[in-house]
C-alpha cells in the first residue's frame, strides 16, 4: 500500500496566496495560468494542472502544459471524463489509475496518450462562474484520499479570494477607463463650443445647444460630433 503523502506544502500555500496579488497586466487568463502552474509545482506528485472557467455556456481554459489543455478539450469532444463529471455533479472526482478505471472507457486512451495516470478534479463554485480545476500525475494513486480534503479547503478559499480581487480590480479598471473617456469627451466638447462661440459670437449655452441640435439631427453622439468639428478646425488651421 502506497504511503500517504500530504498534498499541502509551504511552497503551495505561499504561491496560492500570491494569486490574490494583482497588477496592471492581471486578467482572468493570467490568474488561471498562474493557478495551474502553482498546482504543478507545489502539490507533491502533481505533474500538471488545468483550469476551466465556466460562465453560462462559455468556457475559458488554461493549463500548465499545452497537452493538458488538449486533454480537457478532447474530453469535451468525447462527452465523458472526470472534468465533465465534476462539472455536472458539483463534486470532486478522483481517478486513481486511468488504466483500471472503467467509468469512461474512451477517456483512458486519451489520458494515457498524454502520459496521465491519475487525476483529481475539483469544482469550485464562485458565482457567477464555476471553476473546474484539474490536477494530473504521470503515476497512479498520486493523490491520497487523506490529503485531498485539506487541499480542497485551501484551494477553494484562496481561489475565491483571488477571483473576488480580480473582479473588483477589473471593475475599478473599467470605471477608471470610463471616467477617462468621459473627461476626454468633455474636453473636446468644450473645444467645440469654443469654436462655435468664436465663429458665431454666441454664448457657451447656445453653442452647446447648437451641438446638441446637430447631433440629434444626424443621430450621432455629441462627443463624436465635437471631435469631428475640432479635427476639421485643426485641419483648416494647418
């Protein structure tokens, strides 16, 4: 009988916690990629990891190795396998040895083609998405039943924190971009108003009303119309 090996190490705990630290280039793709490489490098016996982010029927797939991305996508084409079962049932799925497992006959050949012998798949619900995280090993019985429960708890907690931080970060980044766009639009509108005031001798209020009237007539946004007017004025000045 194979001796049980703890699946949580100090390196794994450190790297999972680091997933929550975000930067300018952080995205859902980068978080999932970092998660899969963290699992591959931090879980004893784990040779690689995959992550599927499901939102409705849309899926984003990442993997520590390209072969595992092909394995996950091939599993969907077959319509059977541990990742599909975990997603459908909402429960973790363990394959101690793909050569002896009889639940998904066609999956075994697909997995062994990429050198996979044992699999652990964990579904993590983080509304509004479902993450399906896969751990793979080149040897059988790599993921001991005694070590799985603590790993599931830590992984679920850290991934939820990382995704929550990512969504807050993306929302703040979107708000900042919209504010910047709004300020840029306001600036160009003020420039267009100045051009109208200079050429017609009207007030700022009348210049804006003229912009709005023309924009409604041509069914374009005031900011877009103002931008065209400013560009035309600059071209004439040249």
